[in-house]
C-alpha cells in the first residue's frame, strides 16, 4: 500500500517540476483558489492563507536532527536500586518522594520483572515501593505481580490502568487532617481494563471507576458517575456513595456498595443488573474479609469503624451482579428460604 502511495507522490511532485517533498513545503504558489459555482462558497477569500512567509536565510522545513528525548522516569532509578532483586531475587523495600510529574510509576519496572523474572514465583510484595507525595497519571499502569506500590498522599487519573497482578495502596499522608471517606484520593478512570491484582484507596475515586475491569479486586470509599461501566470480571467494594449510571454495560464480576443514605437504587443502571442485600453467609464473610484487608492496608479509620459495627454495616450493603452472570456464582446471591416443616 505504501509503495503505491509513494509512487503517486512521485508523480505529483514530477508534475510540479520538483524532486523532493522538501521542495514543496511552504510553496503556496503551487496553490490557487477554485470556484465551486456557488455564492455561498465563492465569496470566501483565501488569499491571506496563500501568502508566502519569508524564511530568510533558513530552510522552509524543519532541519533539526534527532528527536526531543523524553526524560527518564522514576522507574529508571527504581530498577537501578532494585539490582539485588533482579540479580539475586532478594525481597526489598524502596522509598521515594514524588510529584505529579512522575507518571506511570511502576510500569517500566514491571516490564523488567516480566523480562528478567518470567516464571518466577514472586510474593505479592516481593518489592514494596513506598511513595510520598502526589503521583502523576497512570500510577501502576500494567504493573505485575511481585510489585507493591504504597502511596502516602494521593494520585491522579488512571491509577492501576491495565493492572496485571500488582498491589496498589493509596492512603492520605500521616499529617493529613482530611476525612478519608469525604475526600477524593485517586482520579478518574482508575482500574481501567485491569485483569488482576488489588487496589485499596482510603478515599473516594473519581468518575468511571473500574471501567472494563476484568479481574482485579478493589476497595475504595466512594466513586463518581459511571462506576463499574463495562466491567466483565473481578470484585469491587465501594464503601460510600456512587454517582449516576452505576454499572452500565456491567456484564461480569461482583460489586458491593455501602448505601447508608438509601439512594443507591436511584443511581444504578437497572437494565441488566440484579441487586440484593447481602444475606448469604458466604458473601457476607467474603465482603468482610475485603473490608478487613482494606483497613489493614490503608489504616483507614472509616473502614475500622464499619468493621466495629459490622452487623449494622452489613445491613446497608448491596450486592450487585449482572443478570446473566448470577447463575455462574459459586454461591447464590441470597440465602435459600428456610424449609417449612408441617405441624404435626
């Protein structure tokens, strides 16, 4: 295809009397305005656009050699500092201060894990990276098992995009006076397209949380509009309010929503979903285990309070699954009705 395009370009250049594309850059004298035969089109004067700019002693085209190099990411330093892990498999903990210009932290590091540790049986926290500050976009994008990212601060959009086995924990800085469940701690479109791994955030997520999640587990303390949109797998626990249009296109996986204000049913997209209170013992224990893990990882006082009042807390949760997915659950959503024993 490109050979044909190149041949056509050569024919056009030859018809103009030039040999190279560089020879026609800026040559507006090769252009002229044509008439379309309509008053609505022909009253537009394009001559100002056809004026030639005087380049002076310089060429009319870019003569810069090479390209604008992109500065190295924090991952380059992380990879260097993790030499004992890559060479001898040692378990490590690294610490860095970060700013929101540090983007895609953990992505290149994960690429090195895949290349150099393929097939290795790594612990989920084989390398723990503690970060203090505000993480830029795409924290932990495509991060793999063996890497655990802990942020003491907050993070921008796309946290855990394409998450592939890593664990990400985002919690307020120890000096923060903010109430976690009332404040946003991670941005929009987090966990987009995740396939595995875990995300715990002691605060609210932005809009479009867990869109196209297909296998990751996540616990957050609130979410904006369009949460769990097009989700196909995994488990999401939201310990607070959600925005409108929850679960549009949600076809697989499970969601648990804490609804103390009793307004969740006004926000859910009901076309293809089932939602019930959590009455089955199996699912109640599964939910409690996830909230407990969230409290342990993030030190969230809010999550600890919910656990301390668990009987009351559980009664305010909704379990949400797609209609067609419900029959594939290992245990039904609701406990079977007690069998009635006829009186003698």
